[in-house]
C-alpha cells in the first residue's frame, strides 16, 4: 500500500523536512535514472507551490492526493 509520508521521507534525503531539487536528482540517479536539469526544474515548478526552492510535505501531499471535482453551477 502506498504511504505518502514514507514516500516523502524517502525523497527527503537529509531529513530536514523539505525536499530540494538536488535531493530529487540524487534520488533519481540512485534508482538508475538520468534526469536533466530541465526535467528537475519541471518537477520543482509542479510541486513547489510557494516557489521557495523547497518542497514541503504539504506541497508534496497536494500533488499526490486525489483532487475533489469542482461543481460548476
């Protein structure tokens, strides 16, 4: 079963409560994937809602939790 907290902790390599672009790159490379700087920038743009250069747990969660559909009246 997918555990969002454990997924975040896996990405937070230095255990400081946030995920940086460098940590994402290191994680991907450790799993055998090459990720370009452009790809890392795209990931950060998607996740880092407040544009502080770090992905908080709440920002991480917002991308993975299902979104409830909006009702248009």
